[in-house]
C-alpha cells in the first residue's frame, strides 16, 4: 500500500514513508538544484590546536573530496569543472549551489568569508551556496553575514552534529559538546537560516538507546533537514588505526541495523523535516570497512521498504504528529 493511501502519512511524502529533500526542492525551486563541491582551503579548530590536534577520529577529508579540488585551487575553476561533470550526470538541473564542503567553511573572519563566497556567487551558473561547518565555528558576526546573503541567494547552512551524546563526541575527538550544537542551531534559527544537520550513526559508544534519545532532543530543535551517514572506517583516519589494533573497539553496523537506526530517528522527527541524504559513499581505495557492497542510490528504496515492514513513518512518534504513540 502506498503512502498517500494511508490517512496518517502526510501527503507531501508522496509514495515514501519520509519527506525526501529532492521532492521539496523541486516544489520550492521549480526543479533540481545540484551542489558542486568547492575546497576553499579552510581547516578546523580541532586540527589547528584551537580545540585539538589531528581532527575527528573518523575523518579523512580525501574520502569525500573530488580529485579536481586538489588539482585546482581557484574557486571558479573548481566550479567550472564540477558543473561540467554534473551537467552530464544531471542534465535537468535548474541551477547550481557552490558547496563549500572540505573542513569547516565558516572558520575565518567575515572579510575572508565574504571574499570567498562572493567569488563563488560571481559564477554565472551558481544560484546559491551550501556551507558546511561545525557548531563551534559560527560566531554571531558570521551568522549575521550569512543572514545577509540569504536575502539575495539560495543559502543552506550544513552543521556537523554527528552525535547528541557528549561521551561519544568526546571519544571521537570532536572538540565540542551537544550544548554547542543546540546553541548554534538556535542562533541560526533566530536569523531565519535554514540548517541541515549531519548525523553519523554507529560511532564507538553509540547505542540504539542513545540514538533514540538524541533524536528526541533533535526533534525539539529548529532543523530544516538531516543528512544521515553510516560510520565507515576510512584509511588514514585515527579510527582505522584503532580498529587495526583492536577490531572489537570499533564495531560496525550491519545494513539492517543501520536502517533500523535511521527509522528510529525519523519516527521521532517532525514530518516537515526534509531528509537530504540516507548514507555516504567512500571511494573503495579509501574505505577499510564496512563491506556493504551497496551503492548509495539503493538506500532510499531499502529504507522505504524497511519502514513499510515496520509499519512506521517519519513523525510517527513526534509529539503532535498524526498517529503518534
């Protein structure tokens, strides 16, 4: 039975059991908006000594940074290359967002950010920005500038939440606690900035219970969208070293368990929240584990089937949602 035939499932879900980001984008913007990665040369406070050294235990930026970004330093040249690729892959794209993705892309003064962002916006095919960062890299003056930008272009702020459990955040060397995330989300919302949060499921010390508790806390916060990532052990990361020494110290989720955890989170989120990603891909040469042998494009169908089998949907356990229990 499809979603729209069930009265307790919101009609904007379409045929799915959750609210897909792409469906919202097409409705809100009249077509596909495609992100094109940009590497502007930023670093992170837990790499340069401000909050720590060596970065998060799970991180190796090479795992999600296209090769052309390492070969081309000029932002407009990066955008030309990325748009050329994306145009062939997604010919129906309406416009492109310059995706400041590598490291923490608000970790700098407003003058520096203004120069970089305005350069990207000067590209004739770029209609807006997606800016990836950390909650501890969003001082008020930066948020004020982003609010100014949002008045004249499409703007999406992506914040790495990763976990809502302080012990898990500390164990992975994140360099901030969940209270920092709450503060950043609330200050961004006060400026009407749409925020996409990133959750990394399966970090050492995380459990199904902590995931559920974290989801209930996130559901009370002003998030526009979520991106889910499964924990992957990436070569060159500290987590890869830990697992090599003691595999039991870094247990990894099986696919079915991961789908269960994603469904657990979505049940508790409001039905208005958009689901932007269900997982992530790491180049095989950099991925040490797990070996799911699965393309990212298969996850939407798998999750939808999983939620149907559980007879659940996004928002089922969210306070005030239809069918909550």
